[in-house]
């Protein structure tokens, strides 16, 4: 992670020092840093609206836009998506400089206005690299492995809802004890899905208490290639054998992906 980003994280920890205002959710040498900020902003009725803002700073941030996820019990899912897209639009004006604090201040001052004019727009899915070239992320494919699901019915419904809300297609696949999620869609929406998966209390622990998903791993991600099938919907499917699962991957043009990443899970 670049030095300006490290300095920004230290500054944010000092600024948001109230009870539970700031929390680092994950750090990775390959995926960057994910953290949460709890704040409030004036809503449509003049009352303060609690906001949970989750930011994902990739390794090349601030040359690249952060991933942003917005949650609030006082906002609908559509309103949360609108706030997210407005924040990303604002972030485009701050590219190449630390921006998280500016974005938090901006939404604190503008939430009411944003909710009054819910123009969702399309957000941004582009990333600026050191060369200065803007690359359109387009349609991406990500394969995720889950270790287990204890509260399977609720977990499956939650995954289906997230995929629907984020306009993602693909498969939730069960084969014996193996659980795979194949996601296809806009890269920024896939990133938000992964943030939701890692930060929401989506399952229960051995004592039945709600818990976050800690046993998730991203096996593979790539921009969709010409040989890859375009999934029209997100479906939950059960497979009775490895051969049946392999056929699903081959039909989708993902034979190599199956051989390199799925087979190793059963060895």
C-alpha cells in the first residue's frame, strides 16, 4: 500500500476515535485494506440517519477508486445504492489523493439532498494505473469458496438477495460438502458483494449465535472472455457428483478454471 494511504489510515483512526466509530475489518498484502466507519447524517425528515460506511482501499489506492459499501437500517436498499453511487461519483473528483475523510464529510453534508434526488446513475468501474491509462473493468467473473453453511436456508436467501440487488448473475453450487459461488457482473458490484459477504452476520456459529463469514476465499477472478458463457440469472444448484459439477463448468466455458481451482479442493 502506498505511503499516502498508510498515513490516511492513521489519520482516520485518530479522527473517528469515538466508541465503535472505526474498525479495520481486514488487511491483505494482495487485496489491500477494508475498514468500517460509523457516522450520522441528516435525513429527509431532519433526523440523524446512522450510516455504516465500508471502504476497501486496493493496493494502488489512491490512484484507483476505493470500493464503497453503504448500510443503514433507516435506508432502503435502493437508497443505500444511490448513496454509494453518489460517493463514487464524488470520489472521481478526488482521484490520486487521499479521499475517505472528504467523502465522509461530503455525505454528512449532502445525504438529505442525495435522498431527495435519487438519481442512481451508473457509478464508476474504472481504475487509474500508474501509466495514467483508464481501464474500463466491464463484465467480470469471480469464483468464491465457502467452507460451510450452518444456517443454510437463511444463508442461501441472503446470497440470492445480494446477487439480485447488485445485478449479479452466476451460480451458488453445492456438491457434497463443497460450496462454490460463481459471480458474473460489474466488477465494482462483485467487490461490494464480497464486502457484504465478509462484514455481514450471514451465518451462525456452533452455539447458534449470528456470526460473520470468516471462512471465505476468492479462488479466481478475471475479465469475462469471449469463450465464457454469459449467465442470464443467478441460480442455486445441487450436484450429485463431481462429473456433474465439471459439466456445469465446461458448459460455461470454464474447463480450465475447474481443473486448476476446483479439483484441488477435492484432493
